[in-house]
C-alpha cells in the first residue's frame, strides 16, 4: 500500500453570484471555501497546491478594497 501524496488540495471558488456556480461544480466539484471577493483573506487562504476557480478574472486581478465573509462548506451541512 502506498503512502498518500499529501493532504488533498482545497478547492476555492471566488466571486460566484449566479448559475455559473453550478457549471463550476459540475466541472471542478464542490468548493471547500467560497470567497465572495478576491480579498486579503482569499489571497492568504490559498495554499500552494490548491485549486482556485474564479467567476471572472484570475489571480492577477487587484485585491478588493474591502474584505468579505467567506463560506466554508462545513457551515452548509
């Protein structure tokens, strides 16, 4: 039996407000964390092996001036 490669990567969704969320779920699976904006917390929550799915733009976009609360999948169950 082989050793696991490491902790599973975390999937982050950023900025989803409409039906594109369900398209992303079908393609990438459910998110672990939903970030309402690409803000300070979102930038610093992402680990080196994590997958970040943006509704618009990418990681080069400027951080939001105001932080927003994030949604953790554990709160949804």
